[in-house]
C-alpha cells in the first residue's frame, strides 16, 4: 500500500467468485473461480505455471491446529491489472478421523449465511500460511423442504412422559454449486406440537 501503511488482510485481496462441488468417480471434485488484487507495477509482465495449494480449516477443538480438506491447483495465469483471474480445480482430500466436527461446522456455517475462516498454503513455500475468509451462501438456502410425518403415534411411557413415533418424509434440495450424490439415513427435525391451531410465524 505504500506510505508505511500495513498490508490489508488477505480476505480483502482475494475474492471467490464461484464455487462448484461435484461427485466424480470416488472423490469430490472442486471447480472455482477467484480474483486476486495484483500489487505489481503495470510494467511487469509474467505468465505463471500452475500453482498447487492446500486449503485447511482451523480445528474447532484447537484453533492452532489445521485440518487439510482440499487440494487445488490454478490454471496458468498472467499478471493482469488491477486483478488477476484464477481458474481453480482440485478435489476434497481424505479426511482424518478427527475432522468430522470441524467439517460439519464449516458446512453448517456455509448454509447458515456465516462466513468461515480458512488457511491457504502451498508446498512451494511450506512455512507460509495465509488466512482468508470463505464466503457463505447469501441469502440462506432452504435445504430441507416439504417435511411431513406419516403414521404418527403418541403414547404414554412408563416414566410418565410421552413417546411419539412415525415416519418422516422430507425433500432435500442442495444449495447452488453442490452436485453431489447423497445417501441420507437420518433426518432429525425439530417438531412443535400445538394444542389447537398453529399460530402465525410472526406471532
């Protein structure tokens, strides 16, 4: 920035423009497009070879630990001004046993309109990690739709409470950019039971 001003955070320099996740063979492929602010003078011209990167998430149980989740590579690019356009391809890496909670939190944030922090690294400079913001979907998508409960039965339990049973049917609509196969084995909806008519949502 010059004039002794500090460098802006990486999230102000890198913008994720599009993102797709697709099932391909036995892994999840990633396709994305991003722009990066070019800080070099306009008289510098250079075309880069593909550059590999690793995307990691801070462990929700220990923010000092990073969990790699994706391996990506840029297509060859030139130093255009004022921004460099990057085409990215890659795949989701095999996840460690302790990654489940961290990845679940990341996905929950993504579909709840809450941005997440990620760390970007490259094997070309192993000791360098750049923190960036992964933007969430906005507006918040409606993933679970048309939820109905059929053959519902309610009975008292031996402890004095009540037990409810039935079959839940739900339509799952994946958010934009997600083209993956799902095998849903459980749906855990929040169920409210009213004594009388259901009040309006705004009530």
